[in-house]
C-alpha cells in the first residue's frame, strides 16, 4: 500500500485558494478517479474538487472554514502502488506525490503531527488528532504558534484567535517582523462584534471578537440559557461580508433616485410574450433594462469603468459585461452576462434564465461570476420602493430597478393612471459627479420611457 | 439526575483551575475527585517534595555553611523525622484545603468518587455508598498520570516505592537504590542524601536528566550530587531484586556484567504514564493513543466534540503549570471564546541542588528548528554579588538567541533560585524579546536577577562583570547595521 497525496488543483485563472465548505468524503471511503471529494468556495463560486486518483481516503487535512491554497495537500489516499500512479496528472492538473508513509515520530519529542505538518504550520504539545477524520467540530482553529516562527506577544496571539485571523498569515510590521496588535487589527478589522466570553471579560479592550467559531449551543447566555445560537461565518456568507465591507470602505457611494413611465415598455413586453413562448423562453423586464443601460453607458463611459487604486488611473472598459444580482438560498451571487451588447433580447432572456437557475442550485462556474463591468440589482421583484445598493467593487456603478406599480398622474390637466417603475443609480463619487449621474439617469429614463429608441440604437 | 454545563473529572492543578474558571464564567460546574483535591501535585508530588527539599536545605546549610559564617551550634544537629513528616503533611493539607475553599467559594459542586463515562453526555460516579449518574453538556478530562512500574519491582509503597511512598517515609532509610535519574528521582535523592541516606542512582543513560534539561546544567548538578556522596551508576539497568531479611538485594546489569547492591529501600522513578488507558473513558468513545494519551486538537478537544482533555493525560510535557494553562483555556472555549493553545514554551524546573530551570529551546533544539547561527551568553553566579553573599555560587545563566535578530530563543539556568528566576525568561520569550531588551532593562542590585541581564550582555559580547574575549567588541553598534 502506498500513501497518495491529493493536492488542490488549479481552480481557474487567478484563483490561488479556496475555502473548504464541506467534505464530500470521509476517511475510509473508497473513491474513484474524478469523484468529487470536497466542496470549495472561491471568490463567489462553490466548486467541487475531484480526485484524479482512486483509493481509500486516509486523512482529510482541512476543516470546513479553512482556506486551502492551490497545490496544498487536501487529503491522503491509501492505494496499491500500481493504482497510485495510474493516469498521470489527470484532467484537472492535480499533482500527486508518493510519500513513504508519513513519519511516525512522536508528537511528544518536539515533533509535529503529520496533519499539522502537511498544512505547514506548527504542532501542539498535545497529541494531535486529525479532526476531519473524526467529525469533531472546532472549525476555523489554526494550529498553535509554538512550532512556527511567528513573533507576537501572548496578548496579540490571543487577539488574533478572537477575531479569527490566522496570525501565521499576517506579515508583521514590528521590529524583526513582529506581528503587532495593529497588524492583527488591520488584517481582521472587518467582521467584528461583541466579546468572545459570555461573562466577566476583564479585558474590555479585547471586545472585538467575531462570533465564536464553536458549534451552536456553546453559549450559555446570561439571562436565557440557549437563547443564542452561534454559527461560523463561512462560505458564501463570508465572501459576501468581505466584499461588501471592502466596497463600502473604499468607495464613497451616492445614490440618485427617479421614476419612469413604463407604460410603453409594459405594452412592448406584453406584445412579445407570444414570441418568447414560441422560442421556449420567458422575457422579463431585465433584458430591456440591460439594453437601455448599455446604450446609456456608451454615452457616459465613466459608468463602465474601474479605478485602479494602485496605479491611480481610471480604466475605461470598451466591453459590456453585465452582472445581475441573484438571490439564492445560500446568499447573494452575481452572475455575469458577457458581452451583453452583442446579444439579442431573446438571447439575453435565455441566458438570464439559465444563469439564475444555476445560481439558485449553486452550480455556477467561477468564470460566470467574474468580469462584470457594471451590475444591475433587481430587488424590486420582491418589494421596496427604493434602495441604496452597494457597488460591486471594482465597478463604479450599480443600477437598481424596482417593482412596477400603477400610479395616478396628472397628464395634460387630467388625472390618469400610469405604469411607473422606480430606478436608482448608485455611483462612485470619486469618479462620477452628481450632475453627471443626474444626466445619466435622464438619458437612461428616456430610453426606458420610449423603448422604440432602443431599436434605433441597436447594434 | 443532576444536570451541569461542565463536569471536570479530576481535581489536580488542571482540573480544579478549569472548574474555577468555568464557574467564573457563569457555567454550572461540578468536579469529580476520587482521592484528594489538588491531585498528585498538591498532595504527593510538587508541594510535599518542595517541603522536604526546603527543610533539608536548611539542615544542610546548618551542617556545612554556618560555621564559615560564624554561626556556631553546639551539639549535633538532629532531625526529628516524625515532626518533619507532620510539618510536610500540614503544608499539603493547607494547600488542599485552599483548593476546597476556592471551589466552594465559586459554587463548584464537589463530587467524591470514581468516575466512569456512560455516554458522551452522562457520567457515573461510584463511591463506597453506591453510584450516582450526572449529565453535562461538556466534560473536561483531567485525570492525570501515574508512576510507571517496571518488571520485577512491584510497588508496595513500603519498601519498593514510587515518589508517593518516598514522600511518606517516616524514618530515614540507611541505603536506597533509586532507579531512574530523571527529575523526580534526583529531587528525592538529593534531599534523602542530606538527611544522611546512602543513595545509589541507577541510570540507564550515560548522563543524568537526559533529554530533560540543557546538558551543561545537568552536569553541574551531577557533579554536586556525586560530591555530596550520591553514587550514580551510568549505563546501568536494574534487573530485579530479592528480599533477604529486612533488606533487598538489587541486581544491576552494567557493561554486560551483573552486580548486586544491598539496600533497605528501592525507589522507582522511571517516569509517569498518562491515565488514558483506563476503562472509564471507553463508553464515551474517546480516542486514546498507544501511550495512553487522550488524542486532542489545539483546543484540547477530543474526537468527541463536547469532551476536552487537559494536563498530563493530554500530552507532554506532564507539568502542573501546563495543565492549569490548558484548564483556563478550555473553560473559556466552553464559555464561548475563541481560543487555542498558543504558548511558545512551557518552562520547566528541577528542584535539585542547585536548581535547574529552563524556558524555550536548547542550542541543539534551536539548530534543529533551523536557526543557523546562534548567540550564546553565559554568566556565572560566582560573579554575582548576591550569590556570593548567599554562599551559593554554583551554576550559571545561559541565554540562547538567534544571531540574526538577537531574539531570545531559550534560557537555561542552574543555580540558586533558578526556579524563581526563570519566569523573567519565560516572559521574554513569549514577548519575543531581544537580547537588548533584557540587557537594557534595569535590574535591581544586588539580586540574583542581575545574572539574566549580564548573560544577555554576554551574548552581545560585552558583559561588565566577566572578562570576555575578544576584547574591544563595541557595545555601541551601528544601529543601521
């Protein structure tokens, strides 16, 4: 029998790591080549990681919530020597290396237990147990610093634990590379809330802990025993939190709101329903809004741009990739329609439908969620008159569309019923002035109110 | 059936500390103890042995040093062993009583008896009066370790002793064979020798305290032990014993040849074994390794997620202060805090004469960890005013630092009050201090603590109170270098 290490394969261009959502196999399971072994969260996609080799799972080396880098060993397989080297690197480019059964040096002679070694971190003075193998939950616990060369005071090490950042990953700014309190705060600044301890925290300075990563029920809250539940921030939720925090802290947002008479748009869509049905799809308002948006940002290119903070340059984009926010059971995702300007209303409808369904099922490919140049949020399909959405950084604007309602208006001195839809444009005030946004909105609404214009501008 | 948030099993220095912290956090806590509150440490380990060592230290000074200092005692200095034992026991009772008060004061329920898991959520406690079940959301196993026995030397704690029996002796043995020259064996050897016992240490290795302390430190102690009359047989193995009258013939194999020594007591101190192999853990499904340690992760959580293990049973080093540190940590984890074992080092102390204390890495360990070049500074107590005036000048302080950064990696002390001096070193290492930090901290004069500052200076090449070669190593470096 030989031990095979299965490493994390390349996940896509520019993706260096992913966060383990859950294992799909457990030690003792027999796996076949190409079988999915783990669910990994990268950027905003959840991907299934296959093993290129057959064998019996020996050890899973990470716990849900931990970040795994490409080329790190995910798990080890027990396999016959022949089986171990079948089929080269496999279609996923995974690499494999044979180890002559992991060293059995005692963890008690300053040694490091194999799982800890595999993750490149230190061991503990206690006996280690690969938790993944036993199903016990202490997610998000990185190995002790005892064996690593991290320089930080005990209080700083504790702070890192409490706010849930791996101190080994922080580059210290202090003397001789010391990780300072400020370094830890800076790296974990975002997701903080009340103190870790339920009662009697003597150190109020440390009142910045994220909700503990201990399994639900770990808290006996002061007044109500079991009156709270703590859940680890992992997966999509963690990604959303990080992205929102970043966008909100970098971009000075402002939002402009207006309403449009969509009577003609409603009529146009009604008249096209039959066509859609014949083409076996459904046409919503979104593709029309997309077309109107593209036509308008051609006129106002600063809305289809990014700010390269490092280079201090504005990047104007000559292509039109439209993201649209989709609500899924595990949270917000933003599928992207590439080169939307070159697609017909029918094509857009089909693609929106397909992406929405796969977003809901968590089956989107990473590539289908990247590269947007501007985003539309269609929260109005649920409710609310107006919202102030957060821009999908590094984009500089997000268009909000809201539900259509019938409203009384005065037209030529007469009270009339009119179909009205609200829109918002939220923009990065560093790049876009208020007056520009107002002109943008005006130009956009003129297209929405007179959809025939779209025909004129169609490429 | 009573329900708790936390049940701690074992009231040693790990368990009682975990229980108190749990209670402080507002958790409904119970502690189960089958023998004594305070565990081995307070009752048959650390504390009573320190009492014996302190008493015999005074005896030794009275016998050997007083005359030179001009203190004359007429008549022989005698030891009343019964009184000494009584005093030693009073020390233990005081400490154990203190633990009891602390537990009660924190509203920890103390349950007496032998515990055995029924499931991962329920435990049965057996007493002579019957058995009682308790349920708890969390358990902390802190059941410690026990002395290792070797074949042919069945412990009776009367003549063939573990440390427990040795500490309970109510008379001074004439000749004792000590099997194992580790820290427990040597602590007992040195105080028994001071009481007048003839001591023969049977050590399998070529040196004492092998693998436990810095070899330079061990050598100082070995020399003094032998000077005091303790006989050490190196590379020797105790093969068996036979009783003849009230005495024992111990067969020792050394260099391929057998020899026999006749003694009246035998002390077996070859190490301690964790109690993880006991049946009481089985029903909860807790994984234990082949040495008897409960398998735990960095949070000291076992494979059963609501059960933790701390102290001797959870891994090396088997030291009380490590257990207490883990006890506090685990209680806080149960209380909802995000914690894991993050100590850089566990300091260790051996109460031989002179004492040995260490924190951090030895030179060998530092090299093994990849520190290519080291700065080592050594400062002798003989050059320290306080040590000279105490008439305790044996030993030195040795500081090991990374030559690249001057960050202190390890400190090893052999000498007077080494046990108390080491805490400064422990703090320095945990804080990531550099040699300059120790050297630039004003240490009060005249104290033993000055040796730490001087050793740091020595590592930098310019200690004041010793002559260092090469001379003219400038203490005024280029700060940008």
